C-alpha cells in the first residue's frame, strides 16, 4: 500500500511541477515583423551583399528584450537569405522599432531566378520566418512567420 501511495504522490508532484512551470511562462502575443526595404550594397557574379530593413511591432503591454533573430527570407517564393542576427535590441511595449541587417547571398541561390522573374517590376512578394531570440525567463524563442510585399526601389545603401 505504501508503494501505491508513494507512486500517486510522485505523479501528483510531477503534474503540479509541470503545470507550475507553464504558469511561470509569460503569456505574450507574437510580435509582427515586416520587411520594409531591400538594397544591394555590394556584389559580383558569385556573391552579393544586401541591406534589409525590418520593422517589428510589439502588441504586448511590456517591453520585449530581444537578443537576436534566426531567419529565412523568401522573395517571390524562392529562398533568398537565411541566417542569424546577433544584435540585441528592445521592442517597446505597444510600440515598434526598425532595424537593419546585412545578408549575403549568391547568384546561384536565387538572385538570378528572382531577377529573371521580375521583368522590370520593383514590387516583390516576400515571406520571412524564424524565431526571435529573447532575454525573457521561460520564453527563449518566439516563432514568427509573416508575408507581404516590398518595393525594391525604396532604399538605397548609405
């Protein structure tokens, strides 16, 4: 009988512990990300470097400390760039922030296909997915997946 009681108590303790951990996890809405500009900063036939300007909106009533970002960017359905941004920033409560990131790609990886499909258009459909890496206890990653369109002629490198 003692073994049965001990097992029941152990199961109860584990259930309470698991529920307790999830109760500590903050209840946050996912921020919304948008790609607002893309510009080539340098390049040759084999490698290109682009400056991407992003906007992120925080729908929460608390600041979101961000340590970085894991991302994949698709333009017109083709893989364009992927990587990790290790640049901390804070998204203000119920606010937004713009940030720039530099990405490297190569002609073979999709830039050539993209250019051939644009036929002179500057408006491009995009999707971006990944994780915001936070500095919040019990919530280290916030996944995101966004789509939209961006005008490639809106930003020129400095």
